[in-house]
């Protein structure tokens, strides 16, 4: 991993703030599957609010674009571009909330509709850049364990019902949207279908979810078991004309992942 000087300087200065408990680098840069378009995903764990003035005192010197206090996607973050031209997203979190998220997932086995174990991967696979009191390492140690079997079962059963198994399942909603010729709704529900599909696939393989990017490539890299015609069917789904050809492709995806579940659950 090659960190440029502006990135290094930003991290060094953030380390001096007493409000900062820990800093970690996540995302593709930490996982070593980054490319020329990848940015820096930095997670700053705070014990108290960090003022805009303090942040600007650093970022004005290392960044050519600064967008403070973004709250998109339910996360508090700063949207910046380093003077080297590389984007950097600085996400502000707390160790308390992150522990609670890990508790909900790894101890209480609470599944989501897609992306259930993304926080687990973020925590365990990030590169720790600053942890002076060992609090981040303590959290990692506390929650390091084999993939819980009950969590695995809960993710698979919950997301399988979302695919097709309850009245408002994604399959049923896509079918209705096709009849209405509602292309926007079709695309929306196909995206949700794919989210739950991958949540099942990663759980089945006992792999923490790597996030929303490069999922087909990462599945072949990280997963021991894949459905038959996995890539072909997904590509056909995404390239379909959003008409009645879509439903047979969904049936193939469902049938093949059901076969995989029957073999390995």
C-alpha cells in the first residue's frame, strides 16, 4: 500500500487531537484490491466532538477540496481531495457504537437485508494507524471468533425470504413492476435482490461481506463455494431488457443458490 505524503501528514496531525481514540484505514486500500480510481477510506474514532476549526487547520494544508460535515448514508464524514488529487473520505465514529454493532451481529446474530457483516470486515480488516491506548485492538480481540453458525443461518434464512418467500419479496415486486412496465421500480428491486443474494453467498461461505464494489470478482476470490453459472446469470440479469426475460433469469439464480444452500448449510 502506497500512501502519499499528503495522506501521511493528514493522519499524523489527526493523531495529535485528544478527541481521537484511534484511526484506521479501511476499504480497498487496506484490502490491497485497490486500483487507480480508489480513494482513501479513513475511520477516525472519537471520544468527543472534533470541531470544524480543528479539522480545517489540518485539511487546509493537505487538501485542495474540503467538504465538512456530510451526513449521507447515516454516517458523519468529511469529503476531501488531497493535494495529490486522490480523494479521501474521513468517517467519524465511536468505539462504543462500533462495539454495539459488532455485538448485534456476532453475539445477538441480528441479520440485515444485505450487507450484514460489513462492519465486521471493516473492523477486522482495516489497517490500524493510531491506537495509543490499545482501545481498538482491545475491541478486535474481544470480538475475534469463528464465524457464528447461528448468524450464518439467520442471514441466509432472512435474505432468502426477501428474495422470494414472503408476499412483498423482491421477486414478487419485480414481477409486478414488469407488468406495470415500471422500469425504475424494476431496477430498484433488482438492486435489492442482488444485495440480499450476495449477503447469502458470503454468509454461506463464512466470509465477512466486503462491501458494495467489485462483488463478482471478490466473490470468486473470497468464496470457496459459488452457485452454478454465477457470473453468467448475474451478467444476464443486469444486461436484460427489464422485461419477461428477467424472471427466468431470477428463477435460475434462486434455484442455483438453493442448491448451494442445500449442499453446505
